[in-house]
């Protein structure tokens, strides 16, 4: 199944994005971000009659924006993050979805408006301590989600060239293979990877490791992919191509592949779906 992320429609509510996609023949939708809609949960169940849905990360958008960070040491950050994740998991369960997904944590606490951009300089939490905090919260959420029959997918983070110039060390968790495997090995079986190939491309170039090695060694833990491309320096959500670097290494036996291609007209998104379907399923 090829989904289209609503992340590229940040100025619309989830319902507005879904209706736009559905009217244009795109019926597999990954909800991600967007404007807050206090009535969205009431309307979402009706959408499940018309399309295939997934719930991802900063969704449903809260009334008051905050940085979702399960590795933070600050209660004002990690408490709403845990609460948000539980809300998303309950929403996924109410829609009979198999999984709910979210991003790995940070060792810093950026401002909300810095997400996806270069962070300002700030102190970095001890990596082992941050990883332990992240694991404890993922395990808490895994137990919570298991009771509702929902799995958890964690997405690998992106460490950009710009952020490597701000920080002397990597402030993002789960950007390399070893740390992703550590998280998979220290969490229950209902926790898997959502592998973002664009994040991987940037992180691999910044940190100097092999993309192929990462994909081959995490393969058994992957239950979903995010698909887009970039120049290797920043996560720009560019279109995929028939000769994009990642195709030979992707699993073909999954039901969750999501296009995170932003800023393109709907006819381009539809052609991107057809391209992915041809490469993955033919």
C-alpha cells in the first residue's frame, strides 16, 4: 500500500487535507501534522469508510504546539509527549489500525519553530542518559499500546549538515544503525522501525556511514518506509525517481510505504504513487 503524507499540507487541518486527497483519487492517507482541529476525531471515523489511513507522529495536532520529545529530561516536555503518544495510540485503536508511529527523541530541547530547520546552540544531554529515558518511555508506551492491540513504529531521526555545524556531537537519537538496533533489542516485540530513507541519506552523509549497511542490518525490524529524496545535506522532501538510490534495498513484502513528497501539485503526487507501485509491486 502506497500512502501519501498530509505533512505537505501544513496549513490545512487533517480533514481538509484528507478531503482534498480523496477528491483527487488518493485514498491511502498518512495523517501527519497540520492545523489543530478540535472536531477531527469525531470526523475521522467516517473517513475510514473511504480510504486506508495511518497515524504518524505529531498527530492529531494539539491546540497548543509543543516539541514532541520522549528523550527529554524536562517534565514540561516529556509529559505532554507521552500524553500525545497515548492519544494517537488510542485513535489508532479506535480505527482498527495495526500501528501508530512517532519520531525518535532528541538530546536537546529545541523551540517548536526550529523543527525541520537548523537548531540554535544549546547544551546537549548525556547520550546514555537520554537513550535510557527514551527507552523507558517507549517501553511504557509499548505496554499501553499492547493492551489496545496496537503496535508502535519508531522513525529514524535526521542529522543534517547544518546541525552538524551547530553542535560538536550528534544531538539526535536513532540516526545510525547501532542505536536503532539497540532500541529494537531493548523494547518489546510490538515495537518496530519506520525507516525514512531520506533521513537516512542525510544522516549517513553527515556522519559518514554506509546507507546500504544500515538498510541491510535493520531490515528485519522494518515494518514501514517513508519515501522521498534530497541532496544529502538536508531533508527537503523531494520527489522520488525511478533510479533513486534506495530501491534495491527495500523490503517488498510490507503494507506500509508512505510518500513524504512536499510542495508538489496533486498530479505529481499521483504519478509518484504509480512510480512507487510499479517499482515495488510489479
